[in-house]
């Protein structure tokens, strides 16, 4: 009897060691720091969003969260790095509509953004603004549109690089408003601001958050915001739709994604950590201060958003006759 019990105990111990090894390893997630690869340079809205979220996320996961900036056209470098990373949840991508735009902006990508990534959780959405210099005669968007229609082809609209959200939002605006204007792309946001303040361009399309200090200082004036509703940071500024351009609505967004083969349990852990962090009023307020609305949607909702954005911006790119690179 004693021998049989000893043998049974030995087999049970062996089974505990061998069979659940994968489960125990998965349960131990995360086992090392989490790296979020950001496809944009430091200091931009995407970078600031992740860096604002990172401390709260690290607290919940019990591991540091490292931000790895890998800017490139179409978010290709960062996205490929995550697609090729080990699917264990320790390397994540800051997913955005740049990934959706790239599908139509480039002839061939080294990955399929819908197949090779597993959306984890939505983080937030943020509006763009339409700005004129402080000395401009236009006090409202209606003023700008009236002036634009009186001189077809003459108005200039500044944005950052071709294929960016700002650039495509401006092209969509031209179509929706029925105006003939020249969209002028610049290398980076500071160049757009300099061109606006000097009078080189008539109107600028830019992410709202980074422009708020310029508005507060009286250097530029916001004529409208591009979202579905007014932005709390500028409650007196109407939406483009309220200002008379029916059906126009653009909001950019950020989410987290992992390599496609990442285990569902790991994705669930990450999702819950982000959702819990974004539910804290203090963090939501920090994001609002940079113009971001916390929006912790689930992975399925992010996947649907990516699909709809691919279709929407693909149509804008074709209408604008932007040749794929």
C-alpha cells in the first residue's frame, strides 16, 4: 500500500511539473518589461498618449512599460517590428489610422495589418482643428469658405506630409465643402505652424492638442474642430458640421495591437490593465489635457474600426488622385 501511494504521489508530482508548464508560463505574464513600439517621433500626440498611459499600465502589470519610437512613412518600420516579434505580449504596437491609410498609400506592405496583428484595446481618439493666423480676416469657417469660393484655386491649406491624417482630412474637406484649394504638405508640424503664422498658407489642418498652447497665446485662431462634437478644450469652437459642411467628420485614434498569434489570455490581461487604467479620472484628465478622449474599446471593436478606416481613407486617396508609393 505504501509503495503504491508513493508511486501515485510521484506520478502526480510529475504530472504537475510537465502538463501545466505552458499554462503556468502563460499565467506568469508579464515576465519582463513591456515594449510599446510607437511609429512616430517623440513629442507627438501618439508618443505623448503612450507615455501618459505607461505609468498606470506598469503599475497594473507589475513590469516597466518602455516606449520605443520608430518613426517611418506609413508606420511600416514599427509595424513590421511588432509583426515579427515573439507573440508573447511583451512587444506591442501603437496602432493608429496611419496603419489603415498605409494599405492604400503603398503598393505593397511587408505584412497584412488585418491578418498579422491582434488588436488588444482602444486607447483614445482625438480631433483635428482648422486654424488661421491671429491676424487673418476670417473670424469663422463660414468666412473662410465664402472667401475660398470667391477665388477658386487661390486658397492654400497647410498640413504635414502626404498621406498623413492631416493631409487626407484636408483633401476630404475640399471635397465635402466644394472648394478649389491647394493643399500644401510640409515635413513636420513646426513647419506648418511657421507657414501659417507668416501668412504663407491661409489655413492649417493640425492635431488639436499640440495647437492648444498656440491658441491660448493668441498666435492662431481655431475656426472649427473635425470631430462629431465640440471639444471640451475649446467649447466655443464649432465642429466643421456645425459650421456648415454637412457630413464632414474626422477623428484620429490610437490603440494597442500585438502579433497575431499572441495567446487570448495574454491579450485579455493587457486589455483589462489598459481598461482599468483609463477608467481612472486622473488619467483621463491627463489625456484630455493633451486633447485625447479616453476610449477603451475591446479588440473586436478596434478590428472593425481598422476595416472601416481602410475603406474610408482608401476612397479619399483615390479621389485625391494620390499615387501609391
